[in-house]
């Protein structure tokens, strides 16, 4: 084995282990120093006894050897880091060995008694003053017991040689000197540490950004305070030290401070107490105060530390205002707001004053949307969550749910509110959808009316132009014939002008009639269709009889709801039109009845004839204003336009089924009850 390894092992055996705790390191170093000092002193005593030719198996030497063994055992405990119990073992075992040595030796005169005093000093260093008091009491008790027993002759004492006693006392003095050195060294280190601690505290006290003040407990005089406190309170330290906070208005009255002192004495510390400083300049600072009862130079004092929370309170007030404003905005928004995570689990819910959720919040919060919502909501929502979190863009979709007052339309908008959360904003758009539908219907109606107006304008300008041209032309003829004195031609010219004027009058009347449809309306009522048909037949009975037309009406026809005179006018025009275009039909016939019911539930009626029919390419044209397929026939061509207009005003529609030589069937729908 190398020399360096031997030295390393010796040092490892002799040196104590190292710990992270400084106090533990100090204790184990002290214990280790005492143990090895004891080993050296005991070895010195054994050597002196050997020099004096004292037998190693002598009782005194055996006791010294026992002490040496105890200390060696203690050194092993030290290597394991067992400080407290090692100290207890060392003190008690050493004390017991020395008591035994005095008992079997010279009694109260034995040098071992001085060794007991050394053990008491060692106990004070290792175990504290409580253990020292106890051990001192036991040592005195043992001393008096041995003295009493010696005085009565019960205890026989042996007398060692003067050199043995001197050696033992030398060892005791050496060990006592070591212990005194350790005691003084520890005291000096303690005082040095205390001064360092005081200096560190003073620096911390004055450099601390937290306001700190020290006042006497009973009188309340300022003892000390740091710059942060003087800045916070606005007080002048030269004027405040030696005076009470009550003099500067820091307490409302003496009663308030007395109550505070009473509570502090009971609890010894008060925390998180709000206190407001108002400086002489009017600056207000809100603080949290921490009070602790301390003692300085045997005088009870109050250590007060303040934490300025002015900005925090302002921020908190602003937060509460913002929260209240946001809450008011949320309450004013007519939307329900849901917070969901990436997996579709409901996290939070903000109710709406206008919309109630289909489920109570406790029925869906914390649950997956697939568990509580139908597929038409859950599927697009989960898809939208994925898209929103991926693209950070708003995703919107619409859906419809049944309600107590009918179906409701909703719009859901998903907005990202974090890496894994989205906000679902749900709005009832039933009214909006209805308005959009109505707007679309109005737009379509307006477009149709505009188109109709264009056709109407064109037709009026075209059809009214013809009689005007006729009148103007024959006025020229009238002038020439008058100059020539041709009375016969003059009468013909006047008749042609009169006919053109009559035609214009008829056209204007038809236009006026058409314009009134939809504006001048009679009160609507329920009328059996068969009654309407019979009234219309009565109005055109002359033409029907003149042509010998057979009219058939189906029985048990449903009633219709509408303007009775206008509906009669519809049937009158259709019957008159059918009778007018019978042609050379030997067995003319007109049929009226129910064809079927339309998809919207309205009955579809028909007026059918076996007349000349209409070619398919003219089916739409015949409903135009003043459109006549045969210019030689009577009338202006406004009849079917009026029929179409009346039907549409009642919410129905009309169309034709016909072919040349196959007769004509007019089909139209009419309502059975009032439109909402």
C-alpha cells in the first residue's frame, strides 16, 4: 500500500464527515475535537502510569482504558453523522466511568471528581444548558453520597501515589483547558456571528424596499424606521423619532391603538391588516401591514412592516370595473356563449337573457357535446373546433331546432380562445331568417311587378297609340271632306273617330279595372266554390244560351276564402272566354270542378271547354295585357290579364293545358282560409 493511501485513510478516520447544514458541521467538528483530545490525554495518562511501573491491569488503568474505548466508539459514531446521540453517549459513559473511579478510589478526594467537573463543561458545549443543569445535580448528589458514606466508614477509600494523583489532575486540567478553549472560541464565534448578523440586519433594514418601523409597545414611541417608511408616511425622521404615531395622526385616537396593542399581546403577531397612509401632501397609499411583537434591550417593541398595495388595489378596482363592464356587455349581448376544449367538452357557459339553453348547465358542463347534443349540432361543432384551432379563423354554421312556439333557427360561431379552447357564440336568427325570406319574396314580387310594369307600359303605349293615330288621321280627312262639302264621307269620318274614341275608352276602363285589383279590396269571406260558379254563370247566361252551351259543375266542391266579387269576376271571364272560342263545336260544353290539391294544401280548380283550343306556344302570351290571338274577336284582350292578377292577389296561381282542336283547360289555385 502506498504511503499517500495510508495518510488518506488516517485522515479519513480522524476527520469528521461534512454536511450541508452549517450548524450540524459545527457540532460534529466540536464533538470530533473533544473526542480526539480525550484520546490523546488518556494515552498520556496511560503512558505516565506505565512509566511509574503501575500494572496495566490496575483498576485505575482499566478505567482509563475503558474511557479510551468509549471515545474510540464515539469516533465511529461521528463518522456515521449521529451527532445528538453520540454526544449523549459520550457524556453519560464518561461521567459514569469517572463516578465509578471515584467510588472505588479515593472518594471525594479522588482526581476523578475534578474529571466530573470537566464532563459537566463538555456537556454544556455538546448538549445545552438543560442537560448541564441535570448532570451537575447528579454530580453533586453523588459527591455528597460518597462523603456521607466515607464519614460513616462505609466507603473505604484507597490512596494513590502523589505522582498518580498529579498525573490525573494534569489530565483533568488539560481537558478542562481544551474545553475552556472551545467554550471561549465558540463564544467569540457567536459574538462575531451576532455582530455580522446585526450588521446584515441593519443593512437589510435600511436598504429594504419594504417600509419598516419599530415602536415601543406600551408608549408607542418611534425607535427606528427605514427610508422606505419615511417616504411612505411622509414624516421627517428627525421630528418623528422619540414621538408617537398618534401625534402625527397615524392613529385615529388612543382607543384604537389600545385595542390594537391588546390584540397584539394576545396573538404576538398580526398579519394582512390593511392600513392607509395619507401624507401631508395628500398622497394616499394603501398598504398591507404585518406586526410582530419583539424585545429590544429588555423592552417590548412592535416591528411593523408594510407592503404598498396602492397600485394593486387600483389594478384590482380596474379589474372589477372591467369585469363588471364585460359582464354587462355579456348580459346585453343576445347570444349564449359556450367554452369548449379541443375534445368538445363543455368547460364554461355564459347565459343570455333572450335565449335559454335546451339543457340546464349542470346537465352539459363537463360532458362531451356528442353526449348531450343532436348530430346536426355536435358534428359541425367538432369539425369547426378542429378547423378553428388549426387556422385561428372563425368558423360559422347554422342549424334548426324545434321549440315550444315552432322551429327556431340558430347561428353558431366558433372562435379560438387559447391553444386548446374555443368559444361557441350561439345566436337565435329565427327573426332574421324570416326577414330574409320575406325580403327575398318581396324582391321576387317587386321584380315580377317591375317586369309586369314594363310589359304594361309597352302594351299601353302600343294599344293606346292605335286609336290615337286613327283619330288624328281621320281628323285630317274630316277637314278635307268638310271643305269639299262631302256630307256622306264626313259622316263616315266622324263615325271612325267616334269608334276610335270608344275603343280608347274601353282600353282605359280595362286599365283602371286592372290597377284597382289588389288595392280596392272587398272584405274576404268563405264562399262555396259552387256558389261562385253559379253567380258567374248567371252573368254570362245570355252568351251561354245563344250558343247552346251545356255547363256542368261538380257537386260538393270545397269553399274558398277571398274577395267574393273578384272571384266571381274570375269565373265570369273564364266562362265568357270559353264560350267565345267554341268555334263550330256541335256539342259545346263547359265543365267546372276540383282537379286536386296542390303541395301547399290549396285546392286546384279547373274550367274546361271543348272549343278550338290554344297552341302551346301561346300559353304564356294569352295572360298578357291586351294580348289577343284573334284580332277580329270582340274585347280588348285584358280579361285573362285581370283573371291572372286577381288569382295572384289571393295567393294562388293559374296556368293552361290546351292544344289546337283539343279544347282548353284553365287550372288555378285558391286559398281556403285567411293568409297570415
